[in-house]
C-alpha cells in the first residue's frame, strides 16, 4: 500500500511562532497574497509547508547581506 503524506494544517499561533510575525503582520501578508489562508468552518488555518517555504525564502534572500 502506498502511503500519501497528508499536508499539516496549522493555526495562527503556530504561524506566529514559525515566522516571528505578529497577527497584524500575518493579516497584511494575507492581503499581499504571501500567505493563503484556508477556511475550515469558522477556523482559519494555513498549510505548514507553505509557511515553511515562505520562511526559507526570507532566509535565502537575506544570505547576501
């Protein structure tokens, strides 16, 4: 049987922990299209892989500084 990895969904507190951004900055990033929230009923979650990719991109872009 072939197991498929299920994407991990995380809530805002985990996004703030991973990115070191405050909630207001996260909402601004959503408006700019940098983060794509997923609505699950009344809850908003994010794909962990997308958040980690965003963090990696920021690290890579600052390597030349």
